[in-house]
C-alpha cells in the first residue's frame, strides 16, 4: 500500500511516500541514495544488507519498509559522527579486516548491534553473532580480532 | 629481475598502426615527467583489434607513471583491485624506488580511458610480472630527476644527491635542495624504461612495510562504490527472463501482466527478454508476472554421473612432463598403489554478484562493471552494440571479489544492449540465482595416479593423468626417477560438450585439484609403508625452497613423527604455484557418528620471494586457508539435466566464522628472489591437508572433494 512512512535515518527524521511492502534495502539504496548497504543474496542468508533498527541488526533485503515506521534506523553511513570514525571502523582499518570490502558494511553494522547488547563479548560470542554474515575473501580472523579490539576500546560508548 | 623482460621493454618504438604518436598522446596527458613501460613481449598484451581509444595510447607500453608539478606521483595501470590489496602494494613499489612518501602515490586502475591496455587481472600476475617493471620505471624516473636536480643545482654530477620524500638535497651542501615538483613544473618530459638498477634490498624503506591500505577509509564507511552503486540520473533497472536450465529453449512468453504495472517496459532484443523499471524491485515483481514456456533441456548429466562422462568425453591426454621410463619404473617397483581422485564443480560465489551500469551519451558508451578484464570487455561491448571500441569506456570501480569468476562479464553486455535499445542508463545486477546459474564454475575433474616404491620404500614410479582440471600444478616436484604427467582438457572453455555449463578459472585454476590428488597419494604411500608423512616427503625432496617451507611449517606446527593413521588428526601438504612454495599443516577433529569435521588449526609457510607487503601476504594466506575450507569440506554445485540446483547460500555453503581454525602464517624471508604470486598459492593445499588429517584421525581416506559429512560417514563405514 502506498502511504507516508516516517522514521529516523542516521539520527535525522525522514518522511517517505512509498509502497510500504517494498523491501527496505531497495528504498535505502535507490530512493535514498545510501549505497553503503549492499545486496548479496536477497534472502537473509549473507548479511551484506544488514542495518540497525531500534538497536537490532536486521536484514534489509527481507524487511518491508512498513516495519520501520516510527523506528530508528542506522546504516553504515551513520556510524561515524562529526567526522570521527566509530571504534569498530577504526579497528577494521587497523586490522585490515577486509579485502574486497563488499561484506564490510554488513559486518561492521552486525558487530555494532552486538556491542550494543554486550560491550565486552568473548571471541566465541562474536563468532556466534556473526556466523550468518558471509565473507568470501576470508577476512574472518581479522574481523573477529578487530571486533575484540573495538570492544576493548569502546568501554560501552557505542 | 626478469632480464628478458628488460630487454624486450627497452626496445621501444612508436607503433604507428594506431595513428597516435607519443607526441599526440603527451599533448592529451598534460605536463610532468612521464615514464612509459611494458610488461613483457608486446605480443602478449597487444590489443587484438589494434584499434585506438581516446585518449589514445601508442601501443608500445601498457602502463606509465607521471610525476606532476604538484609533486604527486600517479601510476596508470589497467589492472583491477579485487580486494587483493594490489593498489596498495603497487604504490609501495613505486614510492620506494622514487623515494617519495607512500601517501603521495595515486593509483589509477581499471579504467579503459585512463589506463593503457591490459589483458586482465588474474593468475597472481600483478605483483609478479608487473611489479618488477613498475619498480624499474620508478627507478628510471628517479634517475632522470636526479640528473635534472644536478643541472638545476649546478652540480657536476648526481653523486652527492640524496632524496627523501620527493626532495633532492646535496649531501655536501644542504642549502642546495630542490623538489621533484619544482623540477617538473610546467614541463613535459618523456622517458621510456631503460635498464636502470633498482634499489638493493637493504635500501628499502616502503617495500616490506605494511602501510594502511589506500582504500581502507572507503571500505569501512560505506563510501566504496561498486558497479551497482553507480546510478546516473534516469537509470533504469533491468531484470531478465532466464531459462530454468542450460539447454532449455524459450517457446513463448506472455508479458501482458508484467506490462500492466505502471512504468514497466518489456524489451525484446533478439533472444533477450527484459523488464525495466526505475526501481529494481518493481522490475523484479514484473519479471515474476511473465508467463514463459520453455522446452526442457535434453536429459543430461548430474553431479553423480558427471565423472564417468568426463572420462569418456575428455579429449586425448597430452604429455606435460616426462622423465625416465614408466616401463622401467614398473619393473623396479616392489609395491604399486593406484587410485582415482575426484572433485566436483565449485562456484566462485563472490559477495558482489555480477553488476553493471551502461550509459550511452551521443555515440559514446560508458559501462561501470564488476569485471576482472575491462579491456577485453570493451572489445566485446563494442561488438555487441556495434560501436567502435574507441567509443566504449569500461570502468571497473571497486569490485566485490572475483576469484576468476569476473573474467567473464555477461551482465555488462546485457546492460549495454538495453541501454542502446532504451536510450537510458540501464543497470543490470544479477541476483544470487543468476550468479550461480551463469557462473563459470571450477570444473569437475578426475585424476588417476599409479605410483610405485621399491623394497627400500623409495618412490620410483609416478604415472599421473589429470582429466578436465588443467595441467597447472600437475608437474611432480618430488624426486622420482620414472615419471610421466599427462593432462586432458583444460580448466576453461574450448572443450565444447564436455561440461554441461560454463567453466573457467577459479583461484589457482587446476592447482587445487592437482595438489589434492598428488598430496593425498603421497600420504597414501607413506601410510602403506608405515612412514611418517613428513619424513617420507623430505626423503623425496631436493628442492631447497620446498624443503624450507615444509620444515618451517612442521616446526611451527610442532610436528611429531608417526605413521598415519595415528588418531591425532594431523596432516601435511605441499604445493607450488606461480613460482611460490607453500607447505601447510593442519589438525582436525572428526565426529565419527556424524562425519562432521572441525578444522582446529592450520599452519601455513610460504616462500614467495620478495615480500612487498608482509601484512598483505599474510592476509592472502589467511584468505586462501579460509576460502579453501569451502572446497575441502562443503562446496559442490548440484545439478541435473542442465538445471543448477544450488541457487543461494542456504544449500551452497561457504565458510563461516564458526568454521574458523586457528590460523598461523609464516612468510619466509627471501628478498633477493623476485616476488612471485601471492593471491592464489595458499589456497591450493587445503583439500589435501584436510584429507590427510582426516585419514590420520580416522583411517578413512577421502578421494572426492568436497569431503562432506555424508562422504566421510560412508568412508568410515567402508573402513
């Protein structure tokens, strides 16, 4: 159904007139121009399209836009504030925790959701939390190390 | 240094066939110091059409660097950054030879308008072949700039000049100083690569370090733009009607319902039926409304019958290598072991599916494409839409993984054809099912090995036949007096009817299959003789580089001699690829009731000659080990009668975080040997090392990749 939908996007209010059963991924990428969120599988199997809705990591490729009405949406573009990278982003750079970079926004956002819930996760908890985020380049060990480091430095400051 | 490369590149003449002279090119390219260079014999990178592209290049070089009046160094290379870090490593090479800061070097890559012709990014060639020539060009530039400095500073010679961060200073008089920027400002100076000595290893300042990757900030902020992120104003999104199986033919398609959706257009162009809309999801919805009838494909092979088919249909064997006499070996052998090894089709499955955006402005086509081969693609695009190649520009922006699969770029041809028909920019992004359907899989393959030892346990017979994987990695490096290696059918196209769908290069084409077979068989022999697998290998290895990596890996692993199966679950494998030596040791735990394998630890030692960026090398090793677990344990394309049954990551499992072993990497210091390849070699031993460790754990020998839980259970029951 075509209607007005309001939500906050990266801390700014947004109002859209859209078919509310469209998937959030396409609205983000092609209506709002936020291309940091990626298409990978279209079926919530790979995590490339992960965004944060009200502090939960969700797969935007299977999330109808009506489900975010009135909620707070955060994408990779909203992680750095006032030009300062988020500690997870810093740690990904320090560890070179990416190769082609395509899965990276989804990984960082997924990790962000974990640290919201648990400021100091263990290695095992990180692995469990990221297990449905796929990376084909094989950057897994570095991603885990980067998140561990970020968790050490954030002190709950996400 | 490859001396033959230097000789070939020093003989440079302007090729007038293009109609563009060096002078004309320089007019277009602006001011600064230019050094032109080529990688290897001209024939190897001559553009097939010999047609120029504006701004046109003479065809006697395929890369160049420019030092501008702003002091920045720009290197123009047709290679593509696929995530392997080459943008960073190449900049390191140039910065070091020029004595400029790493940050002052910009890499312009993968753009057919800005970069000279390049055949493509594959085969771990970027650093191996291109690196030495780039270093030479940078050294040449430095030599020219030193001479200019001496003239400028009115010094009799360059003898007492020192360079740091692009500033030349006289060591006898520090007031005499001039920057590269000042020297070239407003001038147009041209040099071609001559024989110039490059820096000796101890003088390196940037090579051997691990600076922050040039693309790091883009990667972590979502600013990195891939082909699907390019949306020129008015872009339309296309979804194409696909057959249910390879070989199925379209009989009729009713598009009425699709066309009723506002804004949807259905395009029929030859055999292609596409729906386009300004939103991709609406195009997708419209596509689902097309009622199409296909005539099914002829019944054909499936993933179980394929191996018999390959053996029957494979072209005749060709001899790859031969030593001694097999007949003599047979005579001397006290014990002969013969086995067959199989591997299934494997997908590339990059996280970014094939994507492209095409826009036609006037008579010019521009395509952003996820591709490993922008220049060959330009040629195909020109042909597909009837444009002259010089009116086609291909840009490979950030590419979300390739692994060989983006050497083929059909999506770009589709986008260009649709842009031509509609007159609008068109984006084609394959969905995951299309990615699996049109992938150029790593071919299914069969290897047959007959090997013999004498009474003293010495290997003296090796009869090796590989079908359909290709001969790369098939040559024997263990010392065996009587041996023959034969290969039938390569890994690529060119064998019509052999495979039920397209096959192509997959990270180290052929080597994964050949290494799995060879190293499994070597282990089998060691086990039958009751020998320790490390000792058995060492007793047949005289190549010092292979011995060194094997000993390094074994030492780090804490290898303790025992014959397999020892119950410990440990294994070894050696491999060589693109001039690089790799040895891997692994530890696994096998659940004997479920067949599930946990790879607990992998130690990998690699000798790649000169290491440009040690962190980059380790990253490629970790990458190869992690990705390699997929084809070792799970990855296999299921298919039947031309239909690809795996269409997404639910049934096609690639490695996940929970699969992660503890990974330890050892980069052997060997800086005086030219850099060899790094992107491919570390993956090649994973099938074998895991197979050998599973055997050591259980006594079950897996001779088919992938070693799924099901196959392991079957092997355990077989005993």
